[in-house]
C-alpha cells in the first residue's frame, strides 16, 4: 500500500474544515513517520520563507473584474508582513496576523465568476482551478481578498501549505503570550 504524505492529502482537499484527510493520515503514521513528516514540513517552510523574502513571481488579481498583472509576492525578513508588488509599481502590504484564510477555491470569494470565463482567456476553467490562490485578510475590520495566480500547481500547493503553517505558528505564539 502506498503511503500518502500530508501535503499530497492537502492537495486533494479544497478547504480545511472539521475532520480532514490530513487528520486521518496523521493518526495512521507511526511516531517515527510523524517526526520525519514534521521535519520535512519544517524544511519546506524554511525553504519557502527564504525564497519569499527574496520575492517570488505570480500574477496578481487586484480586483475580481481585472485581468491579472505580473507581480511578485514577498515577506519582510521578520516574516511579519506579506507584500505584493505589481509590475506597474503598485504595492500592497498586509501584516501576517491580519491574514484570516488562504484558499485554493474561488467559491465564496469575489473571484468566483472567473471560473466561468471561456477559453482562450488566460484564466479559463482548468488553469484557474490548478493555479489560483485567494488570501482573505482583515482590512480595518472588514474581510478583503487578494487573488493570486501561481506559476504552476506545485508552487500553488507549496504556497498554500506553507502559508497555513506560518499562520498557525503565529497564532500559536500569540495565544501563548
């Protein structure tokens, strides 16, 4: 029987709510396997954070009705701020603690109608499904959203997984303080 890693399980689920495939996978791992998986995820997050401090390419959807613009997303060195810079020089910076959700699905976001775009639009159907990420954040007490299109499905999965782990770590630290 083939063992499936937690990250591969995450790729199969669109949202994390309630009992997830990751929960089931984590329960079936031996303590040694759990430790190896934890170390693998820690290494992946460290590599991700180092790369993102330098800046990573993406396409930025500044609003649901706009076409994506070339951009770069990055963290500050302390990993406390997430920024997106467009090729036109527009910069949006969000404190990491203000990010409330990282989603792979357009459903329930301002970007939901993008799924209906017909080919040959660059974000038609399958391409959007495979590469889209939505970041929901608190903007002066109101939920706001950023749409990003990653270069490929691997980068999307890495982004979502690492952002969720970083957010969880920050929330854990805050709750202990």
